[in-house]
C-alpha cells in the first residue's frame, strides 16, 4: 500500500542551524476491503480493538537508532531511507525502554511519533508502552544515561527554543534535525569528552528539565500506557500479574500518566504509583516471566499457572513482554506459549544482538529474524 500521508519538510534558516517544520496532511482513510477501524479506549490507551490487523511487537531499543531502524524494516513498517511508514494498516507496538544506554533516545521517540502520524492515515497505528527506564528517568535516576544522550538533550532544548517552544514541531522534526547535527559534528571531528564538565552539566540540566514530572518530554511519555491490551494480547514491559488486573489496568495507566504529568491534585503532585512502577513485582520491573528458570527458583509450572490466571482474568490469550534480554532470541517456550519474551538486547549499549521482532496474524504468533547466511532474507520461526 502506498503511503497516503505526505510529509513536507520546509527548511527555515535559523541563527545557528536549519529548522524543519513538519506539515502532515492526513486525508480521509480509505480502508481496503471494508476492514473495520481501530478503536482505542482509555487515556492513555488501554484497550484497543484492531480487527483483522497484523500486529508487530518490538522489544527494548535503548537509544540505538540504527538497530531500531533495522528492526522496523525487518517488520516491514519502515522504508529503506528510514523515515516513511510502509506498514499499511499494521499495528506496531514497542514495549518500552527506549531511554538509557544509547545516544539517540529522543530521535527514536521522534521517529515513532512520525510513524504514528503516517500509520493513522493508512488505517494502522503505532503504540508505545513505558518501561522501567522511562520511569527511572522521570524519577531523576540518570545512572544509565549514555554521555551522548545528555548531549542530545542539550541540543534538543536549544532546537525547541528555536521553534519558539512549539513542542509538536520540534519533537516531530527532531529525527531529521538530530541526524543533521550528527553530520555537522562528524565533519568537525568534535567528540564528547567525559572531562568536559560544563557540557555534561548543561546536558544534565536539560535532561532534568525535559524529564522531571511535568517536563515536556515526561508529558509526551505520559501519553503512553504501562499496560496495553490489543485484541486478545497484552503488551507490557515487565509482566502483568493477577493483583495488577484486580487493581485495574486502566487505573494504573491513569495514575502513572498523572504522575508523569506532575498533576497538582496533591500539594507536591501525586506520588510515584507503587503497584505499577516500584517493587520487584511491579508491572515495569517484574522478571517473573522473562528470566531463565532456576532449579532453586520458582517452579515453572507455578509460573505458568500464574500467567494463565492473569490472562483469564483480563480475558486475553497471550502476553508480550520485554525487560530481560533473551540470549537465545525471541521465545515463548518457558511457560506453555502464553508469554512471549521479545527483548533480545539489540542495542549496542546492551548486547548488540541481531534484531528480532514478533508478528501476530490471526491470533497466531511467529518470530521474524535475519537469516544468518543472507542479510536480505528473513527467517520465520516458532509459528503457533
């Protein structure tokens, strides 16, 4: 299907660099074959009906733009030039941890936002789920931030000022501007030095301003849930447990969103939601399903029964999680194929593994990965 969303980038000369303003024209959607439209319930999105849609799940990206593009191209939703949506009415879901360990965090968020705009014009959609590294940064925990990511924050804040504070223009066009800045730095052979304390402080201040609760980037992230149900599938970063369902997934999403936006319903804003974001068994931190079973740990049958009970209570057939790199690639073999673990550690800041993605069609899941003997061909695994 040819892209029906035209993105025109108008170059406007600014004092220090060029500025790109995105104008997106979204004509009336014409869905082939009378396919029903996608219906989203909840703010942030919690329950999504996407009839007859192909769903693609992508794991943790951790600031690696190059590997992100490889994964999206493998999934058939991104053009070879790395900017245009090619997925038609596909639904793309990224399960969190875009932040930390890599230098292109805001660029990846900008790319996904741009693809979301384009996908809507073709009857598709792009969803993101917040992970523990998003919430850590909003909490002010910068332990895992790549030095280049501090630099990106400082540059983005400068560009936002050039856009006169117009968040939508600056955020949507940042994927283009950031790459232009990289080319400028490469031609000038300027490298970030850990000893450049002034520059590091500038980046840290910019990051804090963007990501503190109520900050512009924190508010952008607040639009995304920590638990998302699409048709009969649950998507979350760490894992959903029975007591999460009993508490209410829409309630959790709303509480996390309020916290990220710095809601003033309380004097100092709402406290960080515990059940979703704090503790080893919270939604973004749980590794119950994604860690390797240990002979000394919990019984696999017991964990499988927990997954079964969770899915029955929320009326879902399967769950897709990230959070824990899977050395052997995307898999669902641990607990009776109820839970798919899709974090393969693809970021160069983690394992630099070959990207893999999960594809769900007609409620059946399979793994897409590159053939070892041919970069241009896909290998399809684990069709169930």
